[in-house]
C-alpha cells in the first residue's frame, strides 16, 4: 500500500522537513523542555539512560545522535505518556539519523561548516554582507575555483573540484520550490577584486546581474564613493527561520573555524548593522546598473 499523499506528496507527519543537524537541534530543544517541565535534573536524566550529565547536554543541543531506547526511557522519566507525542519524537530521531546530502563531502567538509549548511538549508531569510568575495550562493564555477585555489594552494586538482562541486550543490537552494529570501549587500571591492582572468570576473558579474533578477533575491552594492561604512569589521551572515524553536543565528567565518552567535543582543546588533549597510548602499536597481557598468569596464 502506498504511503504517498495526494499528488504523490508525502503525508504530513508533523515533522519539519529539515536536515539531520537541524532535526537533532529541534528534538533536543523539545527534550530539554520536557525535562525542565518535569523538574528532572540533567544528572538524573543521564543516570536514567546510563550516561553522564554532559551526554544529556549534548543531546539537548543537537550535538550527538539519538538512540530510540534513550528517547523512550527519557520520555517515560519526563512523564510524557501521550502516544502521539512519543511517536513524533521517535520519528524525528529516526529521520535525524539519515545522512544529509553533504555527507558525501565529509572528507573535505569541516564540522564547523557542516553546521552552517544545515542551518542554511532550512532558513527562511538569509542576510549577508561581503567585503572581499562574491557570496558562495552566487559564485560561478570558474570564480569559485579561483577562490578555492587561493585558500587551498597545495590541494590537488581533484580536491579543488570536489570543493567547487560542493559549492555548486549548495546553490540548488536558489531554485528549489520554496527558496529562502536572500538579501545580500556587498562592498564595491567584491566587484573589483580579480579572481581568475578578466573573463572569469566578467562572467561572474553577469551572473550576479542574473541572480539579482530572481524574485527572492535582493543585491545591493556599497560604492567606494560612500566612504567608510558599518561593515568595515568584516563579512557576516544572519540566518532567520520560520521554525519557532530555532533562534536567529549570526555566522562569522574565520580562517580555521567559524563563530555562531544566537544570543538576542548579538543578533539584534548585526541586524542593525545589516539595516545600516542597506541604507548606505545603492538601491537594488542602481546596484544592478552599477554592476553592469563594472562588467563593461572589466
């Protein structure tokens, strides 16, 4: 008997359609709420599943996988007897154990960026500021190849191509059925800095013009003529979500890692900076004309 719903769609199970990392975070949040409502300490919960307090902490923050037996034992300890609730959380745990599409790139994918891919995949809004590079979601293959070589000078060609392939796969986000709203502001230096040949940069600029025409994409440029601006400290991304259990996250990439900020004061500060940058930048229409002019000069 088919389990498909009408028109071949999966029936609504009440489980968010998200990657494993995100599902673990959501499940962990719900387990923490149940534990706190029941007045159970992390130490007591850990003892119940033959584990430590730190194991409970890692479970509740989504940093480890879940065993069905542990989930069942914890739900019983927390007094969660509703069969629908228990079935839903167990189903989430099972779905969270399935590999995400980027798992095939595990040999080149650092753990700190794997978390970003999970968050990006379920975001409803992505706001970015770029100071040096075109954002990865808008890079052409040749431009991405030139940028990747810059950061991995000693890597063999096969590894470079896999890294470029990962970046291109990420871009499927732009054309999926319900893409996120993307609002990207960039410094003029992004358009001027040559990566690869002039032809590579010129093609990249034309690709940006095409991306700007997408209904869910807004691109703006802060020209040199505007002087100093609020984003002088560096590039950043703010990810926002429709899922109420996921707080907004600020992502700041560094040379050998990344910083994730989800405390409300930090997020509010970066959103204010994003708003300031948008106000200092050319309008979307003027930005598109500006990119066209730079492409002619390249």
